[in-house]
C-alpha cells in the first residue's frame, strides 16, 4: 500500500474486484462554518473535498473480501487528517445499522488523527456514538475487524481500532492514542508503532500490505461460520500405552519429545489464524489462541504450550472464549502446563484475578467447549482451561491437584517419597476416568473411541 494511501487505494487492496458499492449518505443538516461557526471551516472542507474527491473523512460501502460480503468503513486521511466530526458520525452510524440489518461483518480500514477541533466537543461526542454502534453490532453476533493504517491515533484508535474483535495493523504504521504532535517531548517514537502495540498485546497481527487481502479474507471466513455442535476431540499424537504408575504418567507428560500444542493444532486444523494479547498490556507465547477450520467448520482454540501460563495468557484465553461465544463458535482447549506462573511479576500482573476470570468464563460459556489434556495438568492453572463435563486425556498426560514434588514437600516427606506420592495422588489418565474428572482417554490401546 502506498504511504498514506487514499481510501480508494485501501479499498482496492482489500476488496474483490469491482464489488464495492458505496452506501447511501444519510440526510445532512449544516450550518455555516459548522456548529462552532469556526471561521474558514467550510472553505477547509471544500478544499479537502476537491483534493481527495471525497465528501467526508470516511467512505462506507458494501463489498466482498475473499467471497465474504461485508460492510467496509474506510478512512480518507487526506480529508482533514481523517478526523471525526458530526457528519462522520452520521456515516458511521448508518454503516453499522446497515450491517446489522443485513447481518454483515464490519471491516474498518482506519487512518485518522482523532476528533475534529473545528467542531469542538460535538466532534468528541461522536466517539460515544461509535462505541454504541459497535456494542449493538457485537450484541447482534456480528464480527468486527479493524485494519490499522498509518496513522491510527486518538479517538479512532480508541473506538473503531482497539474496540474491534480482531485488530490487524500494517507494518510500520503509527498507532497510539496520542498523536505525534501531542506526545511528551521525550516520548520514544518506537512505542507508538504497530509493532510496539503487538508486543503490548493490543494488536493481533502485523501484516504487510501485500498480505492484507488474504489476511482479511481468512478472518472473515472464519468469524462468519457459526455452529452449535461441540468441537470434536482431537486424536492423540503420542504413545498409546497407558502409564503403569503415577510417576510414569508424570515422566511421560514431561518428556521433551512428546507432541505439543502446535503439533495438535497443525493436525487438527486445515487453516487457522491467531489472536494475540490480552488488551491489557501483555501477551503470553505459552497460550496459543485463535480460530481455525476443522472438517469445514470454524472452531476457536485456546492451547497451553507446555510452559507456566502467565496472567496475560489467561486473559487472552478469556478474550478468545468470550469472542467465540458472541459469534456462536465452539471452542477447543488444550491443557498442557506445569501450572500458573507464580513469580513476583506474575502476582503483580494479577495472576489470581486472571485465573478467576477464566474459571468464570468457562463455567458460564453458552457456546460448547471441548478439552483435551495433552501433557501436564498442573493444578488450578490447568483446570481453569478445562471444560466441565467434556474433558478428555491422552495416554501421555496427567492431571494433579499439585505437582508430586511439591505435594511431598508440603507433606514434609523425603525426596524418595515423591514417586509413591504420585501414585497416591492418582494422576494417571485411567485414574482420572475412574474419578470422573475426565470422560475418557483418546488413543489409548485399550480405550474406546470418544463419545459425541
């Protein structure tokens, strides 16, 4: 995409050929030089219109992207810096209403400097209008996707951008609430980039212009395929023999050579797209979340990757499940963690609250959840991701109230009692079935196939 691309150039890069149809503009009331009678405002608007060929700072219409119809909201930065005024609010409100009426997803290609100063507080209150329209669209079960172009700052970032369900950003784009002219003099410019927002958990992916159409098409295809059926249980990828002892189960789950979450996701999905970040300033590479296609259906996934899960990981999983629920998409979770991260930084980041929030989200989810324990099931940090009544286990996994070593230490047992303690805890997959903790064992040599 050219630097500071026009709205029409951005549309051409994303939409299928010749499918864009601009939506009718709602009736307009105007007063000379706007509501504040700002001298020269009408002349500035006229020059912007002549320069860009647009009547306002946004262009709204209907188009297809990768065969999926959608409502497109595209900012024209050349029109007064893509700023939001009352007329912009009219167009945005009309576009959202059209999307709900026709059951279409909303894709916003954002490039804005914020609210329009020539309209004062009336311009700023357009953010409330946009937030309400976004909330109504989310309540209607329709996905919202934002693409952050250069620049995306101010209220446009804080509503259409950061408020979307999935946020993509073009590489190198300036992204931040504070625009370049209002930041502290000593502010680090690198903190206001798409890449910095990705690291901070505010953006799901940074894409190059030539990748954008494919990325948007993939997301629209995944997010517009609701289903009421639970996600099927994945097949086991590791050994089929059940462990003889509790310690054997622990050793098998800790084997560095056993299949991990990425192998399971690769085997389960024909295509997938990841979300990233908790929208609170953090991300966790040990919690893999996103949406994928399995047997022609969209399934959301949250998968622990074998590391101690950090608060940002739990919050990202919570975000994933809530989004899947709002779009009526089933969820698959993969449990594999020695436990929640318990270092001082994790406590400062709200470990307990993040785990509690995930427990509540799983317990109250209205979309079906399926869980497979593929490795270590370490205490509450693992159980928070497990579906009550629909959790399965692989032969090379275990689930325990606490790690055997820690249990022995708490009970003041010597080191040579760790293995017997593992047996007493009954952590083997077959023990978990007998206890009613899991429904069955997937892929065990003597196990029956999963039910339903």
